C-alpha cells in the first residue's frame, strides 16, 4: 500500500509495522488500552436529541432507524436554519461531536454555519466543512483482457461518519473549543451546501491525549507481541475523505507489493496534501497485546518542510507523538516504524478488528505560518486605512498628514 503525499508521502505498505504507504504492518508492539484511553476523556457529555429541534425554517424530515441506525435521524436541507435547545449542568470547554450520513450528491463535501446562542462561533464558523467519504467502486480492483489492472472509479460511500465541528484554516483543523456556562443554550445549524441525515449530536469534553511516556505506563503490564507481522496494502484503503485520493501504479522498485515488470498494478496510494483529509484501512490482530506500526513509503518531494500526518487507531490518537508523524526525504523507498525520539513506539490492541486512519496534518511550520498570516492581515488593514484617505492614486504633491490622521 502506498500513500503519496503531494509534497508528500507515497504509501506502499503499512505494517503492524509499515508507510509511502506501500504496505502497513502491525508487528511487535502496540496501542494503549483503547477503552482506558478513550472513555476517560469523554466524561461530561451533553447529548442533544436531534429530532427535538425547537425552531426551523429549512425543509427537514425525521426518519426512524435511518440506514439501520437505532433511534431517530433528522434530514437537513442546504438552506435555512434549524435550532436545538440544550442545558449545560457545569461550566467548561466542550467540543461538538456529530454522527451523520452524508446524502449522495454532486458536491464534494457539506458546508454549514454553526451558531451558539444565535452567534457564530467565529468568522470561520460561517462555513464549516463536514466530510463525505469515498471508496473504490468495486471491492477488488478490476482487470482488463491483458490482466492489467484498471484504475478504480471513486464513488461516494453512504456510511455513518463521526466527526467534530472543526476550524477550517490553513494552519488549524482542530475541533472548536466552545466555552459553555451553566443553564440553557441554543445550537443552530445554517444550511449552506448539501444536506445530511444527523443521527446524534453531543457536547463532550476535549480529548486529553497522553504523551507517549504516560501512555507507555498505561500499557506497561500488557503483553508485548514479538512474533507477528500483519500487512495492510495501502492501495486497499477502505474510505477516503476525497475522491482524488486514489491507488496509483509504481514500477520504481521491485520491493513494492505487489510488483510486476509487465502488467499494470495499482500498488501504491496517493494521499492528500490538504490539511484534514484522510484515508482509513481495516485490519485484524490475532491476540491482545502491544504492537508496533511500520510504514513503507517514499517522500521525494520536499527536503525542508517535511510532510506530517496524524495516526489514529479506532478513531483515537493513542499518544501525542502520533499527532505529528514526519516522513523524511529520500528518493528511495523507506521503511519507518512509528517512533518516539528514535525508539519504536508500542500501541495496545485487543484481539480482532480495528481501523487505522492516516490524516494530513500541520507540521512544525504552522506557528510561523500563523505569524505571517497575522502580519499580512495587519498590513492589509493599514493599507485599507491609508487608501481611505489617499485613494488608490494619491497626489504626489499633496500632504495627506497620514501621521496625524492615522496615529
């Protein structure tokens, strides 16, 4: 399996131990106890009954057991507003978490505005993006008469999506942190583009991801698996958040799996350079224990600004260091174990099925990008104030007394 990042990483295999991604492998070491990490961080949840909205001027429809999901779902529209009322028992910071089914349409994603108590969270909240998922048209890549593989068409996957209301900026795609005071509040969605079936919503405490040092203590009593290698072919990604993320053919190395000197085989995966876009893979492990994740990849695009990804297991980032996994430059394929300060990092997994998600993230330059954006914003503000006085074609012989009018 191969992940190609534009600037980026081409994944061939993911090993539970591997990344470009050609293949992934789960080997020897592991994830923190999933239940211990995830459940403790979501205390203080405030659920909202989606069917009990108080006002709306959009065309809505309530359906029971929508697509097999128990309970009621509300289908929203791409215009108008819908408002729910909810009660907050304790002041604090919260994230807004949704479960929804995107509706099939020509649009690449869903856009809506988000208000609390009638006010947008900020300027960016006027157009919040919610993901749609895509998949290969067929479970297996088709072949032609000469047994060359045919590039699979990407189609929208009508499947349940779990996501947070997130900021959408060049340097940040983290969930909004919303401070709520005790008492009654309202939540309003403003339809902007496309509709969806909302299954559930809740305000929940922000997830506190432990450091690897803390995480490793949590799993110190777990069995370390040392004699297992399980491979995930990158081109077999189950879901992608963009239809442009597709399998690709690479013949640069016989080490890529699968490989053929004559036939066209789609044996790597083209990832995205857009912050927040991701792909997922399903995999299984034979027993409870601590595993390591290795990624076979090639990143031959950038020597300075290295591509960075977030790595999730079952929709949870096990430890902070997995929020910024860097892919080093090399013209050749590389095998990298996810590590912390050069030492392979273990992740605890329970026996059975799991999901791996790799998401394009913001690298170490994010802080500098934000500073540059702030400077550019201020310069533009100064420029606008000046031309309000001088016009766009100032008279070179006139003193506009800018130092007085704009102290």
